[in-house]
């Protein structure tokens, strides 16, 4: 929904325009997600894991490697409560 609303907001921003949606409002309400799923959750990390494995780094255990650090509490608080 966020992307659809953003596109609609662009219509008429710099000059007169309209936004035509080619789907019914019921689809917008029932099937569109409130927000986009982050890409890290939509894509496979298999290629990255295999690449790291191919580097043959003896001091890194690929199966126990922390790929992502969680954001700091300060940043998380600002994102969710801004």
C-alpha cells in the first residue's frame, strides 16, 4: 500500500495530473500489504553463504556466522515511534 500511495502522491506534484489504478479498491484493502517486506527477507542468502564457504576461511564458521547486526535501540525506537 505504501508504494501505491507514493505513486498516487506523485501525480500532480510537478504539474497537473491524475492517478488511475487498474485494480479495485477491495484488492487494495485486502491483498496489498501495509508495508513492503524488506529485501533481506525476500531473497535467498544461499549465494552469499556458498561464496563465503568457497573462500575457505579457517577462522570463520559459516554455519554459526552472524550475518546481520541488529540495529541499535535508539534507531529502532526512532523508526517505530516516529
